[in-house]
C-alpha cells in the first residue's frame, strides 16, 4: 500500500507513513519503496526522501536491512544482552559473567561508613575519586583528567553523547558492535557510521571513512571487544592515533569494560594532544551487573558537559554504592576473586577453542566473556540447528550495523560456565549444525 504515501517535506512524508502504519495499511515487515522510487513517486528531491526515512528510523517506525530495503518495524523487543527469558533451551549466548566468581557483598557491606550524605555535598566519594584517578591516569596520555562516576557504562556513553552532540550528528561505532551502543545511538537520534573490526581492532580504512562522514564522536572497545572479543594491537592503536591526530575535537569514548579481567595491557586511541575523550570503566563484569557503577576519566571540558547532563536527573550515584564498590575493589579477598575470575574465563574459553579446533572449526581463545566463532556458513541456519539440539546462541546479525539479514557467519557463545562434558557436547552439536 505504499502508493498511499504522501507529502512534499521530510516531516510530512514521515507523518504519512506513520499514519499508514497506525491504521494498519502498512504492516510490520512490509518493504517501503527505495529512496529514488519514493522521490519520483512524490516528485520531491532525493535528499527529502532520505531525510524522511531517517526520521522514521529514528522514531522506530522502520528499520534498514541493507540490500533487504527499508521495512516497517514490528513490535518485537530490540535484542538485548543477557539471559533469554521463557525458553527451555540452554542459553550459551548470554554474555553474562559467572555469578560464582563475583566477590561477596557481606564483607564490603560490613566495612561501609554509615555517615549520611546530604544535598550539596561533593557527588563523588573522595576516596573513590582518588583511587579511580590512580587507576585510570597511567593508561591515558593526556595529563589533565577529571573523574566522574555514572550508573554504569551505558549511562556514561548516553550522557557523553548527549552532552557533545545534537540530533542527527554522526557517531562512529564498531561493526559488529555492542548491542547497548547500537540502541543508545539509535534512540538518541544520531546517525551510526560503521567502522569494521578485524583481528587487530578497528580498521584504519573504517576509521577514515567514519571521519570522512563527519562523525563527531566514536565509541570503541580497545580490549575484549563485544561481541568479537578482539583486543586492539599496539601497532593498530598507534596507526589509528595518527589518523585521529588531525581530528582532536572528535570525542573518543573508550569502553574498557573488561579492564580488571583482561590479560592484555591497556591500549588507547587517545593521543597526548587529543582534546575530547572519555575512558569508561564499568565494574559490572567483575563486581556484577547489579552494581551499576562506572568510572569515567575525561578531559576537563567533557567532564563539565557530563556534569551538566547529570545535574537535572539522577544528580549523583549513591555514595553507599560508591563506598561499597571501593571496598570491594580494595579488599584483598575480593581482589583474589577477581583474579580467579580472569583466569577462569581465559582457561575455559581456551579449552572450548581447543575442542573446536580438534573438530575442524577455527576459534580464537580470548580472555573475554564469550567466544566469536566463524561457522563458515549461515549463522542463522547454524543457530536454528543448535536450537533443535537444545542450545540457544546469538548470531552475528544481532550485532551488525549495515549488513543484509542472514549474511553473517559468526555466532557468539558464552561457554565459561559449562562443564567439560557440556563443552564437548556443545562442540559436537556445533559441528553437526554446521554440516
């Protein structure tokens, strides 16, 4: 029923499509006309049609599927990380840490100071701020940094982008990308520009393309990139820093979510003279997702903008939570648990990778939560076969920015909590599913 679309401006065309969707004239999954066809049909400039489709995508009315065209979006929930609900299948795509390797709260709770914090007091606990500065400063080239505390990494990235960008600004995202970053950019009304990731991190060509597209911010994960698990090589980081040297005011957001669990040394795209940057270190992977706290080290200007974005909302992260986090980060017993967790993830992933290699499937053994496995064939088909065998995995398509549905060959597998027997069974079932 696309012939019923009307309008001469982007806003009018978008409103026409929304009305058709509301009335049920256009149904979920229906393909809208290509931009050129719609422009000719309505006798408008092609850029007007492009802008209309962008408005519809930002509002969640449509979704782009590459060569599959622009389609009316359904009401299904967006893909999210974490356990799948309402399934009897064994979930090996969750991306969750092992709850048995999260430091217990009881010892840290007993060490908390009980003085209440009142309005007008500093928003960051002084002891946590000093500890965070000592943690982050050695890994940043710029000498002048500020420390902010947010309610997790996603909260930090959302507020950092909101403080630096306006609607329709371009943001460089890794491709494939962390699901929350994709949603944050989409819901913020920004334009995502994909930067392909290979075995050494973001490709130089991908970064150059993003900069040529006028991105005002890039979001990157230098270690244990989600979903691929790739850690950027020092050589690649140096090459990317050289490219970024000509763009000192592009906001670089580094999401170092795996920090304390990573066996690799920190690497960074933030050069000594870069003017806008943020290093974000959440504690969720090693102290548990429910802790909801991230340390953000930034340049002074970005710190000021971030504080402005915090002031009308939550204002500050609970000092009780800040003190609890600091207690866990500094208590020797908790530190030993975190060290054991790092070893556990690396060892269990390596064991599963060896099983796959012995069965003819190449898989990297990475110190990340999950493994990124190239099946060499349609990941969608492999995942469907795995479901028949009792397993639930995630496909590459869920994390891709600009690829046609069904084109991915990778699956993300979270296997660190499987027993040896279960790992062997999954490896056998994966091989059977590929074949």
